[in-house]
C-alpha cells in the first residue's frame, strides 16, 4: 500500500457549503478544477468533477436518485444493503456508465469492473486504487467478522493534485494507518459494524489526512470524535449532516 500512491500535495483548500434540494455540498478546488462532494446520507456520496458525475454506494433509502444526475461512474465498496442497492444503480445507469465493484457484488449479478484489494484502475481519466476494508475486532455471534479481510474495498481516487479516500466499512487496520498523502478521507464510525470514535481517532493519528469527514455514523455522536482529536493539528475534522433527524 505504501507504494501505491503518487506523492501529491494538497495545495490551497477552501470550502463552499451550499444546499441543493435537501443535500449539502462542499466544493474543493484542485489543479484540474473544483471537486464537488454532495452528502446524500449514511455512506452514499455524489462527486462532480470536470463535468462528470461519480456516485459512491448509492442507496434508495438515502436519496431520490430519480432527481439526481445519472452517473458516469459508480463505485460500490461491498454488497451490504446500505452500500449496494441494485435499484439505485439501475436508476443512475446510462449507456456509457462505468461501474466498479468488488467480487461479492459481481456475484450478485451487477456487471462492472471487479477490483480486488490492492488493484489499480483508471476510469474517466482518474486513477483509482482499491484499499482493503475489513474488521479485526467486531464480529458476528458466529465469530465471523462483519467484513472479512480480503472481500471488501475502500477506494482512493486521485483528482489532479488531490487524493480522496472513501473507506467503505472498515476498522483502523494496519493498511489504513499506513496510507500516505491522503488529502481528504471519509471514515465510517458506528458500532458494531465499523469503528468507534476511538478507532477513528487512532486511524487519523496514523495516516494524518489533511481533512477528515466522518460518515456512516448513525447512532454515534460525531462530536465525540472531534473531542478526541481536539489536541491534534494535522487534520481538519468536518462534520456534515448525513441523516434526516440531525
């Protein structure tokens, strides 16, 4: 993993927050133009860059996709229903939509490019790396991890000079803490499926992203994370509304 990333600097980063429909957006400049991130809910995100639209883990419980732009690229981290929704994919797909999935999603019948942990791809002219996403501590009653090692992906997407990491469902694994040159990171934070605030804080201290967005945090107060990281100065924590009842 340490050798997978191109060394890139963040440069100037600023924030513009707007409301479009009922969704918040952050607009972040890169050397190739603004990257707009729309926070649809839970683990569902929409990215817009150079006139292209990327949907990440679209789920119809989180957004009305009939009212959103169709996708040039769809990224699915794994097959759990809050990340993989065949109906959402169908609504977003057009004739030239590219889809990237892990093998478990492909096995459910969704066609797309299958990426395994550590794989590299290029889509829409954007480098994309698949990062391992798995549990070490949290397991089902059977003893099986909620997300076993080797199955699920996070993704690092490079937009010009900016590396964006969307972790999917993972804990603070050695692979996550060994990442380098991450400008923006989305890390999940809800038990028992992903991380506690303490685990997220440990991961952040490990790979030191310039900006952290906690997401997938239903049932967890993100301000607990803010408090845990109040004495560190390498990462800006940005909490965005991801649920209707916030």
